[in-house]
C-alpha cells in the first residue's frame, strides 16, 4: 500500500504538483493532470466526480489535514499531480 504522505512529499519535491481547486481544475481541463487528490470536504463537485478522465483519490481527511500533509501552512482542498517525479503517487 502506498503511503500517501511520503508519496505526496516526493512528488512535490521531484515532480510538478499544483495546489487549490482553481489550479487543479485548470490542470484537469488542459489535460495536464495525471491524478487529482481531493479532501473529503472539497466543495468542488466536478473535481470529486468521475466526469473527467483523470483518476481521483479522495483523501479521508479535511482540507486542513491535506494542507498539513502537503507541508503547507494553509488548507488545501485539491491537489493535481502533473508530473509524479520519482514518487509512486500514481499508484494510489
């Protein structure tokens, strides 16, 4: 099983990841996102849905917990992975 915290930190350090609903939405619509991670309380229904071709992982914590997991001092309700770098995050 993949440790989401470790995989996310590796993806942030070695790949390309964008934070926030607007940035994640932009990455999905441009076809750049390989994976979207949303908090369980993410208000954006489109990002949470399967209406787009990008795999969605619903993180079982809140946006505050997801922000902390990503090492950010603010809440993050959505993260789009554009380049996984050396992480194994795409196997979530």
